[in-house]
C-alpha cells in the first residue's frame, strides 16, 4: 500500500509579506527604469528653454548610469533679436528627469555640467507663466569667464553661488531671482606687467527684479585692500547700455599702499575716513567720483 502524498503547506502569512514587498519593489524599479530609459531628455530640455529663445545643440547623446543621459559637446545658442549667438558651451552635460516629470507628466529636468573649470547643477521646471531655475555652482574659475565688463582688467580666483530665478522671456528684464556669492583667491590685474591686486575672499548676494540688479552687501577682504559695494544696475537693452548706481568703499591695507600707492593717488579722493566713491554712467562708459 503506497503512502499518501504529502501536501506542502503554503508559507505562513508572516513569510509571504516580505516576498510580496520584494516583488513590488522589483516591479517599481523596472517601471521606473523603463520611464527613465524612454524619457525624452534633449526634447524636454529644449522645450523648457524655448520660451527664453535658447536652442540646445550637441554632438552626441548616450546613457549615463544609473539614471539619465549624457550630452557631449553642448552649446546653448540664443536666438533673441534674430541673431544666433553662443551663450554657454560645455564638453559634457548630464540630464536626469525630475520625479514629478516621470510620475505626473510635469516638465522638469536636472542638469549637471562642467563649466568654466567648475561644476554647475540646475533644476529646470516649467511654471504657469515662466521657466523656474534652481541652481548651484562650485569652483567657477573667473579667468575662464569671458565678456566681463572690466575694461581690459583680468580676474583670477574661484567663485561659488547658489540661488533661484524665474524667466518669463528671453531678456534679463523678464527675469526675477536671487543668488548668494562666495569666492576665494581673487586677484585683479589692472595693467599688463604689474602685479595683480589681491582682493582675497568675496561674499554677498545679487537680487534681480523688474530689470534692476541689486548688489547686496558685496564685500571682499584681501591682502591688498578691503572693498564693499552696494547699489544697483538698471539693465539696458544691451549690457553696455546698463545704468550704474553703485556706492563703493575702499580700504587699502599697508601692503596695498606699498604696492599700488601710485594708482591710489589717481583716485578722485584718497581712500580714507570712510568716504565712499560713486560709480555712475553705463557699463560701456562708467564714471567714478
């Protein structure tokens, strides 16, 4: 007489729970991986920047594990005013979708790029009437930034920033935002062949609203001089036409007086007794009193 077959009891409820959770987690990861793999990275970035009249050009696109895509040889081209001009260029840009864009269909993307010798991170989202940017940048090399309105002077050192902005159109007059600044090892070369002025560390903030860029407690402390700047810049149709209304305080150190006393004597008045200087005019033709 053969023995009756044994029936295997189902696993206790306490053991099924972790298995169900594991299967659910695997399913969710597969689903998210599918969404990330099929996400239209470059199309989304282009659509987010389109209201600012900025086009994205790149040489190639490939996956960037674990989630995202990498664009090589990227340039941002502004078409505002009918003439195309390169705004920024980076050898490598990594894009990842925001969670809201994956699950809720809201346009949003995170950007990580090598820029001016440093690293930039930006989260871009489309709001009802503007494109919102939350950004941070570390170790940007001032010597690599071109087009600064300094009338031939050269900058060196590094700067970092964090802030946010909302752009409703292609012009800076359509933007609002705020950024805090922190810098170090900053020098300014006034003329060729002369030792640079050691400005040192920098701190402060910039606020942009209604076409006015406000300088908030901009300060530097260095081996040659201490500087403080407050005021605002009324943005013009072009950067050169922007109007300046800035108050500047200079306090040279003993080292600064020894090295640059000749230039200090060329100022409208000696940098003493806390008397400030006023910078007016435009970026193209500033006045110094």
